C-alpha cells in the first residue's frame, strides 16, 4: 500500500514522524519530474529548519565532525531550554562526485549504524538529480522537505568541490568551512571564493602542528577582505573532532550567528535565498522548454531550412518561440 | 564616417572586399546585443565557407601548422582548378583562456606580420563574448560573417581545452585533431571525447621519435571505437609543419572529406550543425529572459513572499512566467 501512497499522503505521514515516508518523500523530491516539483512546492511554506552547511577539502575530517556534531547538537539544543529545543537532527550528505543517491555512500552506512538506534537522527545522501538544475535545486528542496517534517536543525555536509560547494552555501542558513592546520587549505579557500561565503571557520585536527598558524592566516585573510556587508565577522574555532574537542565552540558560534540572523541580516539572507531558488527554478524550467522545443517536428523542419540556407537560425528560433 | 556606419552598410562593404569593414563586422557580431544578433542573422543565409577546425593540446604546434596551411591552401586551392577555387583564406583563433579579443593575441601579431602583405588572408582572434552563449555562439556567427564576405575556406584554430573544443568541433565543417609523438596525447584525446569528433588526425612534429607509435595508437583506438555512423574513417597523417612536410597530405584529407560530404553525410552534418546553433540561440535567449525576469520589481515582491513563507518558489516562478 505504501508503495502506492500519494505524494500528499507521504507528506502527511512524514510530518507525523514516519521515517519510511520521509525517506520516500525525499526520493520523490530528488527526482526531476512534474510530480516531484508539485510535492516540493507543498513543502516550501513550512518554517525553514536552521541548516548548517559543512564544507571543505577532502581529508579535513568533515564526516567525523558531522557525526560528533549530531550528538552534541541533540544534547545541547534539547537540553538548554532555548526558545525552541531541537528534538531531531537531519543530515544531508551531498557528494556531487558520486553517481549514487539514496543513502548508498559508504560513510553514511557507517554513520547509519552509529545512529541507527537514535530515532532523533535522520541521515540521507543526495547525489545527482536529473539534468535540469541538478543538486542546486535538489538540496534546497530536500531542506524544505525536512523542514516540512518538523526538523529544526539540519547539517548539510558537502564535499568541497567548486561550484556545487558555493551553490550549497547559498542554500544553507549558515556555512562552516573546515580546514586543517597548514597554509594550503586557507589559500585554497580564498582561491575558490569560499572566504566570501563562510560564516564560520573550523580548524579541525587542531592537535596537529600549525593550528595557530592556520587560525592566524585565516584571520589575516579576513582582515584583508573588504568586510561583509552584513557586519558578521566569521569566528574561527579549533576542533579535534575525533576527541570531541571544540564542539561546544562550534555550537556557540552557531548560536551567535542565529542571534545575528534575528536582525535585518536574517531577513536579507532569507530574501537572497528565496531569490536564488526562484532563479534556479526558472532556469531549470526554461531548460526543460528548450528540450521540449528541440524535440518537435517544427524544430526539425526549421533546422532543415537553416541547413539549406533559406532562413537564418535567429529568425527560425524567434518564429518557433513565438508560435 | 565609418565609425557610424550602419550594420547593413558594414555587411555590404565587407562583401565588397573592404577588410576594415569586415573587421568591424566581426566586432559587432562578437558582441552580445540585439543589434549584433540582427546582423548575425543577416549573414547566415550565405553559402557556408568550408571551415577546418584545428584543435589539440598546447605545444602540439597548432599555430605553426595553421600558418603553413594558410599558404599551402592558397596555392593548392587557387591553383588546382577545382570547382570553386579559393581566393581568400580566413583564420579564426579561438582562445577561451584569453580575456582578449579582436586580434590582441601575440601569436596572431606574429602571423599578421607574416601575412600582412597578402590581401587574400584575413586573421582574427575571438575570445569571450558576453555571458549568454559566449564563444559557442560567437564562433558560428563569425564563420557566417566570413561566409557572407565570400570566404570559402576558413581555418579555426582552437586551444584544446574541454567543452569549448567540443563546441567548436560541432561548428566547423571538419575537425582536425593535432597530436605529437607519444602515447599521452592520443590517450588525452580519447579521454576528452575528442576521438568522436575528429575527422582527421595530424601527428605533427613527426620527425621526433615515436611518430609511428602515435599513428598506431590512434589507429588502434579507432579500431576499438564503435565506428562512425556516417561511415567516415578519420585519416591519420604525419606532418613536420616547421619544414612544410606533410601539408599536402592534410589538404588531400580535406579534399577527401569534402568529397564525402557531397553525399548524404554532408546533409546530415549541415542539419546537425543548424540544429545545434538553433539550440544555442534558444538557450542564450532564454538566459536573457531569466536575467530580465529577476530584475523586475514583481520578482523582488515574489521573492519577499517566498522568504516570508506565504508562497512557495515554484508557484511564484510559475505566476511570474505566466504574467
């Protein structure tokens, strides 16, 4: 029966805490189809979860950090009696280099086992989605789906590679960039435009030599930068994730940024995020129209005329688009 | 007065052999504006020049090969009394890695000097064009402009880097891939998908050790491939461009492919090229509409509603697009 469940029923069940329904919901949203877009639309008006992006070069320890933060966040946010205690933590693992999706990545399986008995944790991998918009649309849609399922805190772990990393950073509420001791990482971050999107720097493996240097290098780069328009200076914290050291500092920084976002900066960010998502949706939709256009007999006929030199390609396209 | 010349007048002057007008025409076409697209459209119904794309990794000697082929082609095609003797040769230098355009690239300046006294030769660099479509639209438009100016043979020299290389290959009548002795180049060609688009392989610097090996490697790769649907097997020729060796073999291969294209393969190719150009034009046009859409007050208002959670981004975009 569940296999045939209508999207609406899935959404209701996911809202009610049904994890199998939630997994299916994400699978639907992950696809690029008219049905998935309708369902995604239905999830978008829920109050958005606070999402923490964790990005950085391979080997910086992002996965371990994410694992330990799950536990720390549940304890901290549940325990500290904040305005809205977090009762469950979602994790989205984004790997644009992987052809797999749906939780098939090795690292997740390991984590699945670790957190398997904890009903407050939901972990999901996102890889590629169709050809239109791809991950840059799938990640915000997945966040919206988790928000609709009443998640209030979601960690989005991204492999730090180029455009996807920046795309995800524009999607999450806060972006933490993980580096390890050594000048190289900081330089790479600067080169890739990551300095501009980072709300927090985490120097992980800080028990290695050079942690203080890395911290100083990052601080200098921030000093050299023009400063952010929203007035937030990204904190730099040191962690040793494997030993649970520094996690409280990370959560303090999250709390600090959360407070910052209660001001006008939060509104500006929400607006920018909405506009970016709308732009992506428009672009994906127009890409679909092009695909539809080029597979019509009228397009083939017009191409034949262009090939024969009886019309020009600009005029032919204009005629097709106005028809 | 010339600075104010209308596009139509430019086109007429270029057709009449005015090289300054032709240079201006290409500058207009190179830009991304409504005027440039109107002008480009006007050039497209001329009989297309035969264009030979020359691509390959840096250091394979493409520039020297192009230089020597200019002279050889003028002699051969003018002299051999073929159906339509070539009276002038155009050269487009495409360098996607260069921010310069309009003939500012060093290699061209050298060539300019070499061919400066030869009125039958016209050399032009193309770098970036606007943001919509960029070089993938600018190159076919420049070819159309040269065709309108009665050029019948154009060499398009491209730095062999990724997508642009493949884009240009889909634009030219014939694509020659230049490699040097050594297995590396052939492997790289296979990896980059170049084997599929090559109509001719040129093993340049063939006086170096390993030329026979390179030829054999390429032949084996062609054997391993599924074979081309159009029945053409790309010849493999050896050249030493610095000594003018092998140029006749290249021109023989061009003649052979020209003959091949007189059959159904030529029609299929012209159709594919027209369809590809139309697709690029449609994509560039839709990208412009997105830019226009996101800069309207209505878009800002809708984004504010999405940010406030009173509507979803999919619905908002649909409403904007239907308005």
